[in-house]
């Protein structure tokens, strides 16, 4: 039901209470009658009709909600019933499997008891066979065991002699170790002497190199001295020539000064 139908619902109050005839509603948007243009007030029973329509809508809404809740409850109950049926079927399967397992276990217990008795009989037979084999092996191997005991005694004596020899060898090795230690000390002294000789040789070579450098320097100095001597001799010769030239010039000047002057 729409809100327009609720608004235009006719009043349900009888005409004898209002003293007027019920007025039929007009469609929405229609113009009022000309004869009743001034009377626009709604009838007295109009508010009661609207309240009745609202309560009817509320009842319908509650009914719809109740139906929805009932549907959900039915669905839930159906699911629970399905789960319960499934659980019951699974329990039946488990019970069947457990009964099968119990039957198998009872069969296995019976078989194990029978197998245990058979195994006990077989073990007794095996024990008797082992005793027989042990007696036969002892008779066969007694002579060999006695021979092995004699051989073991001789081997013990040989081992004792070998131990004495090893003790003597150990003493010799100990003395040899002392000799080796002394030889190592001598070798260390020789190595130090060799190192010292190498150092002295290096020092001699360094001194020889120094002497060679000194000789080279002396040769250079001698050469320079000789060159200086030659240069000094040449200078002295040049000085003698200059002195002679100066002497000649002085004598020429004196001769010119002593000569009479011409008129």
C-alpha cells in the first residue's frame, strides 16, 4: 500500500457521530468544489483513519519480519538436521569399523597364540641342534685349539724378546737423539758462523767498493791537479811573455825619453 492511498483513505467514523455524511476523497491534485470553496477543514474523523492505516502497516511489517525470522529458523533447523544426519551416519561407519577392527584383533590374538606355541617348539628344536653342532665342533676343533694355544705361547715368547729388542733400540734412539741434539747445536753454531762470514764478506765487499770509489775519486783529483798544473804552467808562461813585453816597452819608453828632442 502506497502513502497516497493512506492519505486518501476515507474516514471510518459513522455519520451519526459527526452529524454529517461522509465525504468521499478526491483524487490528488483535483480542484475543490465551488460550493465548498470556503470550507477547507478536513472532517473530524480523518486523524483516526491515518492512525489506523499506520498501525496496519506496522502489523504487516512485523508479520513480514516474523515470516523472515521463521524462514531463517527453518533453514537453520534444516542445516542442523542435515549435520545431525551426517554425524549419525559417520558414527555408524565408525562403529562398523571399530567392530571390524575388534574382530580382526581377536583373530590376530588367536593366530599369535598359535604362532607362539609353534615358535616355542621350533626354538627347543633349534637349541637341541645347536647343542649337537657345538659338541661336534668342539670335538673337531679341540686339537686345533691346543695347537693354537702352543703357537700363542711361542708367540708370547717372541713378543717378549721383541719388547726387549725394542727397549734396547729405544735406548739407542735416546742416545742418538742426544747426539742429534748436540749436532743440531753445532749446526746452529756453524749457521751463525756462516751468517757472520757472509756479513763480513758483505762488509769487505762494501769496503772494497768504498776503496774503489776513493781510487776513482783520487784519479779524478789527480787528473784535475794535473790539469791545474798545466793551466798554471801556461799562465806562468803567459806571464813571462807579458813581463818580457812590459820590459821591452819600458826600455823603449826610456829610450824615447832619453833621446834629444828635435828642433
